[in-house]
C-alpha cells in the first residue's frame, strides 16, 4: 500500500500531460485486457445487416475510455469530478446493457435524460443564453435554460451515437472536437481544465485500436453504444463548459456548434429527410453521409479520414472566427448555409444511389429509362421515337426506318 500511495502521490504533483499519458496507456492496456472477457460474455459486434465489418470485434471502447479516465483522474489533482463520473457511468452502464441484450429506445431516452439532469442539477452545467445569433443582442433562455440544456445534451448523445458507423469516425470526431476545445481555451488565455487533457488522452488510447492506418487495416475494438453514449455525454459536458461565464466565456454557443457540426448536421438532415418521406425519423437506415460515401467506392478508411478532416476544418472555422471577433450572427448564417449545402448534396447522392440500385435492365428501353431516372430526363415512353428492343436499333425498326407514334 505504501508503494501505491507513493506512486499516486508522485502523480498527484505531476503535470497534466504526464497524467494524461498515464490515462492513454491505461486505456490502451484495457483494450487488450478486456478483449477475451468481452468475447466470453458476448460483448462483441457481429457482421450482418447494416454492419459490414469483418469478424467479431469487442465492444470495449466505452469501458476502456472510462477506465483510463478514472485512472488518470485518481492520479492527478483537480481532475476528479464525481458528478461527471456519475453521469458518464450511468450512460456507460445503460449502453453496456444495450450492447449485450438490447434495450428499447424509450428506456435509453429516459436514461439519457437522467444523465443530463445529473449534469444540470447537480453539476451546475447549463446553457443560459444562445449568444448574439440574430444580431440584436444576446438571447437569454431564462426558465427554458434547463429544458434546453437537457434537450441539447440528449440530442447530441444520440447524434454522436448515430455517427459511429465506420472504423474511426466517432473517435476521430471526438478527438478533433476535444483538440479544438483545448485550443480555444488556450486562445482565450484561460487555464486548460485537466479533465480535457485526460479525456483527450483516453480517446487517443482507444483510437489507436479503432482508426484505420498503415499499421492497422481494420479496427480491433469498437465503441459500441456504451462508448458512443459515453463520449456524447462527455463532449456535451465540455461543450457546455465552453459557453459558461457570460462575456468571459471561452466560446459562444454557435462557435461550439461549429466544433460539433458534422454529427449534428448529418443527424438533423437525416431525420428531416425521413420525416418528409413519411417515415419514422428514428428508424435506422443506410443514408448517413458515411454510407453515401462508401457507396461512391471510397474505402472505410478513406471515408473516415475525409469526414474527420471535414469535422476538424469546421471546428477550426468556429474557434478561429470566435477568436478573431467574427459576429455570432455571421457564424449562424454560415452554419445554416453549411447545413443547406449538406442537405442538397446528400439528397442528390441518395437519388443517384436509388437509380443505381434499381433492377438491372433487361432491354434497351429499360436501360434508357434507368439512365433517364439518374439524369432527370424524360423516360423513353415519353419520347416521340420508339425503341425497338428486338432489333437493338434506337428509334428504328428491323429495316432501319424510323417509326413514330
């Protein structure tokens, strides 16, 4: 015990970087140690349905990140936050049960609301205003601050969970978001919260086994619902910290929205499209941005790196614009423009995919109809000339003469 106390005492006086390094290493160690137990209890992801990965992959990312975060928090001073650990622990446990046995969406929603209320009521984390997003002054939320904060937290937890569709995408987006939050704190001249360093380190420890790179052709561990819900909650906590403090806050709410943009924009777009088609906005499908890119013959690794890069660029726009004094109203207009462009491009991409996935044509006429659908042209039945499938002559008969209706 004396040795352990000496070690913890040493780390208690160590720099956040050293403590974070310990958290990173411990997270990576847990990925290895939890692999076999996860297989024995069934905490694994199997390919099939909408899942296209190969082989059985342990869903241990959430446990490893939480373990690494707790380990580093216990080693350093000023890091432990019981309320944060409680909220993270709640969504982690619920996510683990969902990974193992499956839970109804309603039960998960109740658990997420409880975690958000823990953060708001006991943790004191709350969004009090929206900033000057319309150019008329700061929009105070007043009595709506608590429900709005809960709504944003639950919404982002689910948006982040939905973004976890290919190797490295969710963890990569979490890394870019945390990195920009740390940069924003530094640019604001405020001390960086040790929890931010530790959380980033824990995510990096997991990402080493989840992101595809030249030394790793496929992920050897997944976040699972437990991990994606955990990170969604933790990022929400840090994001709200960024907007606290009124005039002296680190980032405005709209700047934070830019940092977290990709999962939010893609999820809102998808739910809106499902609703406009008359479907259930909460029913899973394969119309996320990463699914569309995969159907355009990008590899999972290319898709993940591309989208993480886009998320990083969007975060840079938000943080640097706020630092340079760009008005919130301008950032709001830009954010709406990004959403509109994303909506238009993904809608067009989905239409092309639907045309490409149509039944293979058996005649020349059906071939032209398929092409007309893809390029928004009139179908051959609407053209003045007839296609003769028996001769193969477009607009002609067996003797080569044109025939008109």
